[in-house]
C-alpha cells in the first residue's frame, strides 16, 4: 500500500461542521498534525487513544514534512488537519510537494469554508438577483503581497460581493481604499464575523463608512472575515428560481412549453438511456422508459430489437408523446407507418444522445410537439428544432392557440386554410371570446376582433365560442372552449350547494371554470341525484349516466372494491367522464385529472380531443392463413391482403415466410407465448387507423389467432367496432394428407395434444372419445422438448382401441423444402422422432397402405363396380 497523507478540512470551527469523511479519517488516524491556533481542539476527541497529535503552530515546514512522511512510510495513517477548507489559504501546495519528494502521496478531503459559516451566521445569501451574482474571496496584502491586478479596489468596481480573509488588522485602511479607489459608496453594507460557528462567535454589521470604527471598539482579533457588498442589504429582492411564473427544465410554467400527457421514451444505447432518464426526470410527467439494450434497472422496459415495431404499434395510442433518443432517421422509419394525420397523431420527437437538438417531427400544434420540444430542450440545454411555418414566422397558429387554451376545433378541415391565410397576410376576423383574442391574436395586426359575425366582410374568420352565424360562403374555423367532462361520484343526499362549491374549487385548480365544461358524467345509480342534476343546470351542461357494466369496461388506475360494493362498479367518476368524453373512439380522450376525494364527493376530469373524430377513421384486421408458408400455398386473396395492408402482424417464425412480400412494411411480431400481446398490438394499430394483416400458419381458424382476436374484441369495448375478416389457408392436416396420399378421405378428427392452454384432462377426454370412433385422427402439437407425456398416453390409448397394427404416419415440416415423413404400423411408431413441427395421422379400419401411399377407399368401387 502506497504511503499517504490525508489533508482534511476541519470546517470553520464548530465541532459538528466537519464532514463525515473527515471525521472518519480522524477516527482511524495514527498521527494527526493540526493547526493548533485555528483548529477547534474538540475535533481531536475523535482520535484513537494511541493516536499521536502534533500542533503545527510551533513546527516549520521541514519539521512537518519529516514527521508526516516518517509515519506514512512506516505504514501509519496520517492526517493533516486544516481549518475551514484546505484549498483556501491552506498553504498545502508546499506540503504536498515536500511529501512527494519523500515518496509520499497526498489526498484532500474538503471542508466547510469559514466564508459559508459567516454567511450562515449573517443569515444572508451572498448572491442576490439584480444585485450581485458573483463573490470574490480575497485578502489584503501583508507579508505575502498580492499579485498584480488583484487589487481590492478593482474587485470592488465589478459590483461583486467581497469577502476578505486575514484582513481585520487593516480594516480601516481597507474601507478607505474601497471608497476612494473602488468607488463604493459610504453606505455600502459591510459586516465582520469573528470566529464563525465557534461558541464565542461575534458579528458586527454596518457600512463601509463605519465598520472600521466598530471593529476597533470591539477589539476583534485575527480569526474574522470582512464581508462587503450590496447583497448584505438585499433582503427584499426575491430570486426568480422559485417564482410561480419562472420556468426551468424541472418546473415549467411557460405557455409555449406547456404539455400534459403520458410520454414514452425510447433509447438504443446506454448513453441514450442516460439522456432519457434526464429528460424523464425533468419533464415531471408520467413517463415510461424503453430500451433495446437490457439494463437490468428497475422501471426500464426492455424491448428486443426484433420486437420494437410491435411494441411501438402497441404503445402508439397509449401515449401522448413518443420521444426517440438517437438518430433522427429512427423515428422516421419506425413511426411513419403508424401516422394518420397531424390532427390525431401523437407527438413524435427526436433527440440525439448529446441533447444538442430536440426535433419536433409530427403534430406540432394539435399534439403539442412544438411545445414539448421547447420544454425538453430546456432540460437538455439544447435547441428546439421546429419547422411549423407559423412558429418559424412568429405567428400564432390557430390550432396552436386552441391547444394552449385546451379548446376543441369542431371543423378541423378548415385549419390548413386559416393558417395559410395567416401566413400570407390575409385579413382574418375573430368573433368570440375577447380574452382569447387579446392573448393570442391582438398583436398580429391582421386578425381583427368583431362583436357581431354578421359584420364580417373578409374571406376568413374564427368563431370561438360564438353561436352566431357568419355571412354565407365564408371560410371559418369553429372552436369551442367546452373541452372537458367532469366525472362525479357522491354520497346519496349530498347538498347541492356543497357539491357545486367543491366542483368549482376543483376545476379552478386547473385554471378552468364552468365555461370549459362540456358535460357531467356519473353512474346510473346516481342519475336522479338532485345535487348532480342541479350542478348540470347551474353550469348549463348535460348530465349523462352510465351503467355499472359500461363503467367496468373502462380501465382505471385505482379501482375501488369499496365503491363496487355500493354501486356495482369499481370506478364511477374516472370511468364515467372518460365514457362521456368518447372512450373507445379515435382519437381517445385523456384523463386530465385523476380521481380526487373531497369528503362525500369524488371528482375527475377527462379532456375531449382537440377535434371531432374523423368518419371511417379506423382500420381493419385481416387474419390470413399462410398454409405451410411455401409460395404455392399462399392463396391469391392472402397475397392481395399482404400487398394492400399497412402493417403486418404475426409470430416471428411465420413472418419469415413472407419477408420478401412485405418489404418496407412495419411488422408487429414476437415469439411464442406472445400471442395476446401481438393481437392487442394489432387491434391498437387498427384502432389508430392501420389496415393490419395478421398472418398465421395453416388456417387462421384452426389453433391460430382468429378466435383470439374475436375474443379480445369482445372483451375490450374500444375494439368492438374494428372489422375483422378471416382469409382461409391450407391447414397442416390437409397438406400432410396430400403428401401421404389420401388418408382422410372419409372425414377425420383434429386434436391438439398441447396442454399449455387447454387442461390436460380435457385433452385426454378428447383423445379417448376420438380413439373409440372409426375416424382417422390428425394430431397437432404432439410433443415439445419438455412435453411428451400426452403423446405417450395417446399412442397407448389408440393401441388399446384400434390395435397395434393400425396404420399411421407422421409428416414433419409439411409442405416445406425440409419435409420428411414416416408411414407404418402403430406398434412401430417412432415417437422419439416427433417434435412440434410434426403432424401425426393415425388411421382407422378403412386405412390402406399401397406402394408407400396411405389412403382410404371412399366406397365408390363397392357401390358401383361390384
């Protein structure tokens, strides 16, 4: 172990202001050399009983180096204990050089400087907004002269706070110099703090004009600091850091950076994940971090690279923003197939790992992408890159104003024309809410306010909460501030006045009032509640009620079994407001504020989408059978579906069969046991407007995905209107039978031996029933590496009921290039060769074998030739 001396800062004096690390060093030291005239001797109580403590006051540099190096080279732990922090007037450089010449290394443990103890004693901040944002730590010349240019007067002229060490003996001379040469006024605040944090601490407060006299009268000695500057008297100046209107990366209050919603962040390297964490922490929004590299960190969703497209498709409608950390090309390629239009797409942004730029890619105004880009750029210290023409030209786009006001645009097809008119300088009339006009459009010069729409003569207009009509033929934008639904749950008999006061106070916390509420929603049990009906009447909005069954179909974050006991559903206010806001439609409403309880009342807010749902806006799912996957087994209908679809979904191994047919299309894919996630992702993509082709091997209705898709559509109300079509394929039984001959000529039974989804006892009952019949049987999924017991049982059952000589066969990889087969008697069946790619056919009494061909006589010969 290398010889070492630890330089430890003891702090300003108080026994408990030494750092924990410094205290541990003292506790383990064998030798301590301390500045006895300055260091509080109480620190030495931490030392071991056999520790040697030397006061450096009487030792010259050579003696100190000799004592410390001898002990360190002897393997002892040595501490050099300095006052305050060793970096400030500690004279440690020469000590470190001397120790190095002896072959001894040095390390430094910082301490609390007396300047900070003095500021604490004064109860002040040395940096004050609009007064002084710099602090100069210096001294006056003595036996150690000051370097050229470091004159106290020069520092004073900067306006910085001045802290003088080792200067109380010349305080009068110093103050005159600061006034005469430094330009400080006589009333500039000044203070002297003697032995800051010690039991005998003393404080003198005054000005540059009188502090010297106070110091002389007090007789203060060497261990004092002199502090001069306007910040000492700036107690009334407030920092903007915690001002309610001040925004920074971690607390945002700027309207131009306002964004509410769930954010998905995607990282592709460890460096990208670090940046994603920074952004997530700074946004202060609900976020989920995804990484294609396994991190093992809690809260990070790992996405294998081959599953990224399917996960993104599944996430698409679940998040309000998708933030990609990495090259800009990644979101272009990955998100492009999911895009439907700026009116309903979520925000998509790209941010390089450096954080130097944040690029807004989609839905700049409606989706809030531009605002979110500015907000993220503030966090990373980078630059927001925004290409929306109105933003580039410093103009208030109408869809951006609506988004900032949380309003709904009722005729989104007019947005493009109105924004174009804004850009080309055409006159535009604004009819409606004066406050909105003043906030967004008054400064443009080309948007004019009109009280009466009938007075408008220009070609473009905006109706904002205006029920009046414009002259016929005028192009206009229709905007409504009523964009929220209030969900209400309450105790039976709650007083109407109580509910109204609670509701008004609740929405006011979000900067809303009754004019922003489009409706009130509750459960059918409360549909006749006077307080709820009275609130609707007072606010002049409709009250809607929903059944317990409807409410239960809406997923909420915190379902309550206590509520279920009372009203038959686990959520009232959250689920009700989401339903009334259009849950299950495109685009989806969002839960703006989750459930809050106020005594006997619970409230929640859902925000309506910014615009009406487009007609025929959702896609469809075509479930297509690929047969064996060989090109000749793909039907023309399936081939057409693959060419026309927007997105392909399927088990990765089956998708491999058609990669050449779907080049460039996004693929929702995963492995075994991912069927539910895969089907849900496909339904989400269809809900977002994609036409999805779900591919299956064989026929999609036989042990494949068609049934699961129908089941999930039935279970999830939001999927119920998604069309699902099934295109048949050639199932493995018929492909295998054709390869063998015609063994299924007179009909057959089809049974899967997998007990992963169907209980093993049910499989056993099916096998026994089929074995007792006269029909041949096709056995699917006969065995896996760890699942062979049911195959052995099945063969035994068939030997029992059909005999050992019944004909049977297997076909592996039926219809594919690597196809192999075996034909023989059941007593000779090679069960050990069977795997999941094998299909088994066990014949019946009609089964024949001739020249390697397995077939059944149909009965024509017996009837027509004999």
